[in-house]
């Protein structure tokens, strides 16, 4: 596994974590509004 594969895997994992964080943040705001 070279450096580019490690970087690509890390960026994909970071995108999944950020998507989960955004979804939980949006649902938290919706619960406050409702």
C-alpha cells in the first residue's frame, strides 16, 4: 500500500465521519425547532 492509497482511504473515512456529523447536527437542530 503506497502513500496515495493510504491518503485516499483516510479521506474517504473522513468524508463518512463528516457526513454522519452533519446529519446528526441537522437532526438536532430540527428537534429544537419542532
